[in-house]
C-alpha cells in the first residue's frame, strides 16, 4: 500500500480505488486520442456484457417466478432509495458549489 504512482501526491491511501480514479482523471487528457479506438470498440460491443445476465434470468425463471412479489418490492424500494440519495447528493453539491436557484 502506498507505493502506487501518485501516492506521494495523494497520500498513502492512493493505492485504494481512488488512486485509479485519480489516475484516470489526471491521465485522461494526455492519452485521450490513444484510447479512443479501444473505447469505441468496447462501447460498440457493450450489449454483449448483458448476455450472461440474460442467460442467468432464463436459467432461474422458476425461482424468479416464486419470489416475484419480493423481487418487485425490493426493486421498487431500492429504486426509490437511489432516487432519494441522488437528489440529496445533487442538492448538497449545488449548495456547496454556491449555485443560485436561477
């Protein structure tokens, strides 16, 4: 820990996930043109990443059917919580940035 690139600037915890995020933010402008072709290729085939999830749903359709009411409730509640947290974070960010209501 603490020996990744950037840890001398961002502290010993830079080797955690935020080290990667900080590195991406710092290096992105420098390497944007170099990674554009790879990123475009990955994004064009992004739908393939959803195939395993679809296969899992089909394989477990009986279990999903027997727990449909619980799953429906969990999806609705988790979506509502996500919306509330997002609204709170957005509101707090606007207040911290000093933006007006205009």
